[in-house]
C-alpha cells in the first residue's frame, strides 16, 4: 500500500506556493491536503489553484482539523516560532522556510518543541540540494584547490521589498530575508562557525522607506572571521533590477571554485549593438529543481525517521549571524559571536 505524508501549507506567498506546487505534482511521497492564510480571498484562490478542498484562515484550526501530518511554514518570519511550536505540540512534522525565526531564543524554542514531540524540523536552505552547489563543495573539500582560506557569497534580488520588510524589528532586514542562504552556505562550505562579524549597510534604492524606516538597508556587506581561521564575505542587495544574482567563490591556497551564474543559459547574441544574453529573472527559476529536492527530502525524513540535511541548529546559526550583523550595522563595531 502506497504511503504518503499529508501536508498543510501555512502561508500562500511565493515561496509557499512553490512548495505546495511541488507536493501536488513533483513529490511522489507527499500529498497536500490543506492550505492556510490569514487573507481569506488569497487562501481560497490558492486552494482552487492547487486543487485542495480544505482551506483555513486560522493556522491553529488548520493544524488541528485538516488531517495533516506535517506543515510547511512560509509566513513572514515573525510568525514562524509560534506556528512551529504549536505544530510540534500537536505532533506535526515541520518544514520551515528561512529565516528560521527572529532570534536565537525563538530558534531554541522551536528546536526544543520538535525534540520533545519527536517530529522532524527542517529549514528551507535549498542550496544544499542544488547539484551545482553540492559539486562545488565536493571540489573544495577534495583538496584540489588546496586549503580553503576565503569564501565569498552574494545574493542580489531584482525587486524592492514588501513594506513589512522595511521594519527591521519585524523582518531582521536583508541579512535575514536575502542573505540567510549565503550565511548557511558559508557554514556549509567552511565546516566552521563564526567567531566575529563586522557589517556595513545602506539604503540606496528604497527612498520611500528612508523617513519612516531610517534603519532599513537595501545593500549590505558582512565580513566574518570563522573559528577555523577562514574569512567569509557576504554581500546582499535588493532592488537591483537587472535580475536574480546568486554566486559563490571559494578561494584556496592553490586555486578557486566558483558556482552560480547570472546568465539564464549559454546563449549569447552578437550584433553591431553589442553582445547580450538572457538573465535569470528570479530565484524561482534558478533553484527550481533544488526546491523539489528539498521537499522530497523532507517527506523522506518523515517516512524513514531520518535527520534533515538542514535542521534547526543550522537555522539557529544563520539567525545568530543575522542578529550579530544587524548589531554591527547599528553600532559600527565588530561583534564577537
């Protein structure tokens, strides 16, 4: 008899609908049975689009009554902790999109709730499931480029943030919303933890936010000293306009590895006007397969009682670096981890 994990999506935004679509079509061991969102019209439309009969505006009701065995949390970050803890208490497995939460204590609360109930807690660091990133890490760890000394990782998004993201107290800023993947990549590629961070940020593209949200930054640079001596350099930007840009460079004592490409494909056209190629428009295009792989891995962990590749501790470490980076921007000082 075929066994499928029954899932409920909480939060029907862009990331949530990607996961929901995967569980409806691409993940053979998962079945989406319900969706939840505080916006009644939005959740009705999502349910209709996904072909799901059950929809809720109250996540607690969805968790209690939908018959789901697991939840996909894709709401704004400030709600992650409460939803995850409630789901764990009701015995549901948890897939939580990044950033994991707003603070380290919230992350710890989520981890403890999951452990107490014996449920899977996986964080949405999909780059760990991207073939190119996996291969780059294998090369770096093989010794081919010598000893790793520096890792640079950047993410730049084409669009300006939603207004709620302007409030650093509600979103933790671009370091969380944009660079969580880079921070996890740094830990994953270095095999180490941060010792100290120093960050600079500025608002260069979001003029409408400057008066009401003076602390908001749309561009950030974060330098990190890792405990094993490696140097980390993280860069993030929102509203760049030209496309979705995600790249990593691993520098060793004998060479380097790069991964990520702004070009959508290898086609380049040439004319008297110059050379041009197609650009990646969105993270949804660049990491489409990685999202499918991480969703499949989540249900596999549930069915096989396995350990997720990106778990609660990984989410906590990224949040700790975000908080330290924001403190450094605010104070202008190096922050010890």
